[in-house]
C-alpha cells in the first residue's frame, strides 16, 4: 500500500493592471501573454488583508465588510512580484523530479478568466519572449530533456520521451497535434490506468522540437474575444508527457522498466455571462466550461469529504483527471487570483475550491516492472549473433574441407604422375634391355666389338642421364608436394582446432544464454499464470460480490418493505398521537379555564375572616333589630318567620357547620333590603317590613333552605 499524501495547492496573485496601460496590458506582468480588456481591470482596493508568502497564509475580506475576514492556508503563496522561475521551482519542480523517478505527476492551473493561468503554464505567446518569462510547461520539458542526457551519459540509463497535446472543447476531446482526430474517447486499461484512445504521441529529443510542438498545438486551440479577455481560452488544454526509463542489467540483476506520465493542464477560466457579454456559440462554450469546472468541483468536494462515490464520469475533464485526483499521481494545483475588490466573489470561489483540494488524498506508487520484453529482445539478439557466428564457422569448416578435398585430388594426381613416370621408367628399362640384347646378338659381326661397346656406353649414358634427371625431378616434385601437403594439413588442423574451440565457446555461451532465456521465459510464464490466477480470483470475487449485491438488494427490498410497513404504522400512531394531543390540549384548556376560575373566585383566608367578622356584626345587628321588631308586632303575628330567620342567621354565624365543615374558599354575602310585601301577602302599612337575603357561595354542599342558581350560589330571602 502506497503512503497517502495530499494534493499540494499553491496560490499566485496576478500583478495589478494600471488603467493607463489600456486594454493591451498583459496578465501576469509580462509581455505577449493574455490581453485584458478594460472590463477586467478592477479597482485598486484589494480583497486580501494579508498575503504572507513565508507562512503560506492569506486573509480574504471584501472592502466594506465587517469582521476579521476569512483565513486560508496553502502549501505556498506567490505574490505579484514572483517570477516564472520561482513559481516553477516552488510549485512544479518536485512533481517533475518525481516523474523522473517513476511516479505519475499532474500540474493544474485553476482560476477565473484573466487571472494568469495560461501565462503561468505556457508563458508569453511571442516566440521572441525572454527566457525568464517562459511558463511551467516549457520549463518542465526542458528539465526532463536535460535529465535524460545526464542519465544517459553518467548512469547508462535509456530514457525516452513522447509528448501529446489535446483540448476539451464543449465536451469534445480533440488532438491538437492531429486536428482531424476529434471526439476521442477516454478509456481505462486493465491495470486501472486512464488513457485517451487514438491520441498521437510525438517522440521529442530537444527543447526546440518541444516548443515547435507547443506552438503547433496552440495554433489549433480555440480562443475568442470577450469583455473580460481579448484572447480568452475557450477550452481546457492538457500537455501529456509519457516517459519510459530502461535501467541496465547490473550484477546479474535484470533491468527494470520504469514508466510515468506527467499531465499539465491549463484549465479554461470560470466566467460570469453578465460580465463577459458572450452570445451565441461563445455562450455555449461558456456553459460547457462552467459545467465541467462544476463537475471538477464536485469531484474535489467528494474526495475531500471521503465519500464512497466520486462522480468522475460527469465530464470528460474529470474522467481524464481521475488518476490525478485521488489516484496514482502526485498532484499540484496552482490557483491564480486577481487583484481588486472581488465584487463578484470569483476570488472567494477559487480560494474555497483550493481549500477543498488541499484535503484530497493521493497515493502515488513507483511504476516499475521487470523489462521482460527488452530482456527477450536482447537474448534473442544474442542468440542470433551466436547463430551467425556458428554459421560463419560452419562455412569456414566447409571451405577447409573443400580445400582438403582439393589437396587430396592434387595428391592423387601426383601419385598418378608418379605411376606414369614409373611406367615410363620401366618402359625405358625394357627398351634398354632390348637394346642390350640386340647388341649382344650383333656382337658377332664386330670383330673386336669396339663399336658395340661404344654404342652401348653411349646408350647407357644417355638413359642413365635421363633416369637421373627423371628421378631428381620426381624426388623434387614429391618433396615439394609432401611439404605443401603437410603445410596445408597443418593449417587445416589448426583452423579446425580453432573452429572447434570457438564452436565450443559459442556453444557454451549459447547454452548459458538459452538457460537465461528459459529462466526469463519461465518467470514470464509464472507471472502470466499468476495474472491469470488473479483474474480468476477477481472473477470469482466479482461473482461473490454480485451474489452479495443481490442478497443486499433483496435485504434492502425487505428493509424497504418493513420500513414502509413501519411508516404506515407510524402514520397510524401519529394519527392516534395527534388525537391524543388534541384531547390533552382540550383537557389542558379546560384545566386552565378551571384554574383561571378558581384563581378568580378564590378568596384568601384573611378576607374570609374579615367577612366573617362583618357577618357576625351584621347578624348581631339583625338579631337585635328582630327582637325590637318582635316587641312591636302584635302577639298573633309574633313568631312568624322567626324560626326560619334564626336558622339562617345561625347558619351564617357558623359557616363551617352549614357547609359541612368546609374551610376556606367560601364566599358569603348578606344583604338586608326593605321589603314591600310579606309571605302572607299582608300589607305593611302599619308595620315595618324587611327582606333578608343571604347569599352563600361554597365549593362543598351548602345546607339551608332557599333556591339554587346556575352559578353555584344559593339565595335565601326571609320576609319579616
């Protein structure tokens, strides 16, 4: 498992554009970059209250807003005076060094339109611009080429570089080095690597060739005039560098193949249609740009919050950068900021995107494998060389054999000549013998024989001389032939020995190479078997996961059904609970009304005691008045009503007995009214008549005669 790291985020502040510079002032402070229109020139009041390049901390606050502002912290900040070289060394150099070591890398420029993205990545458009103003992409290519030369000379490492250049225009992927190749597709290899199908790769060997490739791609990239930028990029552009590094075999260890990819992206700037004033096709381009940037923001947000689903497939841009964001790559993002008061909050949106991106985790691993293909090619080339050497030796042996056959033929011819000479010699001897016999036969004719002797001696001398000459010639030719044959045989034997020795050495080397090749082939087969086994296990695991998924879907359906049932039960319970709540509310309302009535009708003990004292005094006065009246009435009428009156008066005097022992909470009222008529209907012209009314209110049962009203009061009227 590769150690986790996070995306490195850097921020760069574009220099201010004085209004005196006019619409042709260049973003980034250099000449020949992106031309800003007057609408892009903002007020001098900045939205950055603090911009500390040392600590990487900045404070954002719009002019006029209260509070302390918002603090953002990044891996590096570059002020308006930062040079192109400082930006490359601080933000991109580490990524490029990692690519040389075998780690995938990505460098992205993000920001609003006219904030300096293209200038930071590509530099000025003019080919005659000073070297100090070239952007991160040319500097990275130059760095890679210089390191390739150094590794080739010092470490005998073979490094190859290929460059691709593409743009994403309105969700259409186009090869800028082969403009006819449009609507390309983003594919995923079996090892998880993402690539563009059909994208051309151009091998590069010098920085001049790289700059020519970049200029050719820039000529095909889509740009247009807007109210914010006179040369606004209308597409996302990506330069992809493919690096292959083949390390030599050292100490018996097999050479390794290291592959890596460097993706450098100049994103199109986000823009507001109201400010840019685009229409028609430019409006469609602006929609596509904002939509793809929105998808990029959604992916970054999902990765920052570590969600289970990352929406890489929402756009071609996020699909292409899926390995760079949260995958096998070291990534650096350079966000570019515009000076000014940031009325449209574009800088704030950029800063929030950068803050989320700084929390995205990546896991880059070194992409190295045993270079079996190169080893096989080298072994095959060595075997071919040995086969050629053996074939040459076999040809040499065949040539020597042919020469030996020729020598044997020459020897046979010499033997034939010898045989012919011997036959000639024998014929001469036979002639000599015949001459000698003829002389002997004619010896009788010569008396003294002197002529015969002379003739014989003459013939003998002649034949002896000829024989000696022939013998000497024969011996000389035989010696010469023997010497030449011996030299040739010696030479043939030496050549055959050397050929045999070389053949033995070549056979040994070939055997060693064959053993190495077989071992390599065995390793390759083992790797292939392991890969097949892994694929089988993966297929089995995928089947298990599909089964588990089906089980989970079934359980999910059951849970959904149970949830629906529970929801219905809950709805019923909620209905009952609502009814109960209404009932409780009604009871509480009744209780509140009763409590209010009790608090309204309740009389304190002090008031009751005061009223009792008043009642007692009133009863005493009434009693005295009754006695006086009884003394004045005739005897026949005396006693009428007295008994009932005294009962009421006694109940008033003892309220607790009348109320059944009830304590406080009794309200009483006694009034005496002059009455105009008696109970018997008699006239009161000659007597005084009074009507006694006693009103008693109590919570308990009130004893006594009288009528009961609806309010719980009882009124007793006594006529005297």
